[in-house]
C-alpha cells in the first residue's frame, strides 16, 4: 500500500518516528540498570580511595604525630620538612606543621600553614570527613583573633600582621561553612 496523498505520507513518517523512538527507549531501558551499578561502583571506588589515602597518611606521618605527642615540635617540624621534599604540595603536612607552629608560638606561620592546607584540601574543615582537623583550626582561629587582632590594632602599618589576620578570618569563614 503506497501512500497516495500528502496526509498519508505524513502519517507514515510519524508512525516510523514513533516506532524508532519506542525501539530506542526499549534499548536504553535495558541499560539503565547498569547505570545504577556504575554509580554504586563509583561510590565504592571513592570510599576505597579515601580509606587508602587515610591509611597512607597515618603510615607516612606517624613519626611526626608521635614526635608531636611527645612534645618534640622542633623535631616534628624537621621531619615534616623531610616529608615535604618527598611529597611536595601535600596538605596533610601543612596541617601538622600548623599544629606544631602553634605550640611553638609562631602564630602567623601556623595560620599560613593551615590556610595552605585548607585551600588544598577542604576536608580538614568538614565535620564528617575522616581528615577533619577542625579542633586545630578552631584553636588557631581563637588564638589568632585574640592575639593578632590586638597586635594589628596597635601596629596598623604592619603588613605581616594584616595578612595573618586576613588568613584567620579566612579560616573562621571556612569553619562557619563558607566556601573558597
């Protein structure tokens, strides 16, 4: 049966479009179950990668943590320098450096190290992250706001104190849930 007029031809074309669309839906519907499996696989891979990274940090930085626990912050900083040459740009070393520098009283340097760590890895301010270092960062903010704000007010022309105070405000913002 050959379509004779324009209306019949339009109906045949529309019928073919509907049949092709239906066939396409049937083909893709069978694959949608695998899309859910792919999402589960991605989540599993992400969780495994986070656990492996956490285990790597615990193993690699264990000497630093033990030196810090023993109160040997100078030696811990030297060990962090050594690890920094081996793993340049690693944020975990910066957050440990910030804790040691804070205990040694080098507040502007400690705040700068914490800012570098948070900018490289925002997990340090996340409550639910296994990498969370909120206590150290909160301590830096508390000490920094009281100490650096007073010093900056007394010496308003000091650019180092101004930068350190801006870094403290940045950390405070990130702890409050702010983003980059």
